[in-house]
C-alpha cells in the first residue's frame, strides 16, 4: 500500500464495505486521511480489507445490515475506536431475485426492503443520536439508476432504491442544518454483486454507455468523497447520478 496522508481527524462508517463499491468508498476516504469503520457479513473478507486499507486507519464489524443489534454494535465500535462518526455511507444492499414483478415473492420483497431501505434508516438514526446530532456531518446513501427509471426483472431492487432516494430527501430535510444527506445512483459497476449484468458480455454491455465502459468502484468512491467534503457544503437532499452517460440514451432520435 502506498504511503498514506496525514490523518484528517474525520471518521466514516461504511456498510457493506469488504469489497466492491463499499470498499471503493473506504479506499477513497482513507486516501484523503479519514479513518473508517467497515461492515459486512464475511469476517475473512473484512479482515483482508482492513489489512489493505491499513490497520491504523480501519476497523471492521461483522454482521447483517438489517440486524438492529449489528447496527448498534457498529456505531458503538466506531465511537469506541475513534470517538466520532462524521460520515455514514449506507452501501449494504441485496438483490436476491431476477424476474417479472408479477411473480415476485412478497417475502423476498420484504427482505430487499429490510436490507436496502430499513437498514439505511436504522444506521442513520443511530449515527445521528451517537454523534451527528450534536456535531454535524454527512450521510451518503448508495442508491441506483434502477431507482430512477424502470429496470425490468430487478423490480424489487429498483423500487427499494427509489424508496432510498426518497428516504435521502426526508433525512436531508429533518437533519438539516447539522447533517447533509445525499445519494449516489450508479449504473452498472464492475463488482461481484453486479456480475450477472455483464459477465461474459462486458464489451457488449459497455457499448451502450456513451463513455464506452462500465463503472468501477473508484468511480463511486470519488463521488462519495466529494459528497463528504467541504466542496459539497451547500449540497443536500440530492441524488448524484454516476452512470457513464447511459441516461443520455433515453432520448429519441
């Protein structure tokens, strides 16, 4: 790992960050001097991530994002380890089903909402009461372009991300002026989570994007770094679309 900058004094709690987008966000924040608390379900993957990020810059907490006890432990661990939580990045998400919404199992739909929406609210509430209410900060929710326009065959995921975008606006309104709350809506990013959308056909999938490539985790990490920086001090309640230009193709002609 390259030499890290001096500590910024800021701390971020990032959910679902052992790999993929969450790890890309952690990497971007550590690179500017922040310390991070990362969560996920796989302890080995989390330990490896901490080793890569730097044991003096990162700690991990194992658990399922929708578990309220895990949420409490993660926040407590951040406060014990670093004494503050300036930034919360709600990245943990799930999409266990692929198919038409007419046949969607309602139990699966509930699971998707528990992980993608309710867990984000739970982490936001706990972070607010532990630190941000009195000290300020920022929250970034990782949504999706599927929450902005219909996405056939991943409807539950898309509807949950639309709810997350609305939750972002609700939190931004209620937590102002102490805490800024924004969302990022990526298109397809090359992660294990999204492999089914491009595996074996990446060149074909990328051809639909005006920027001629799929996203990578660092693209989202850079956006999250901006939304948790002083450069975005007058930005709240917004959803930043990071999509390689794919929405430009929605026009006619």
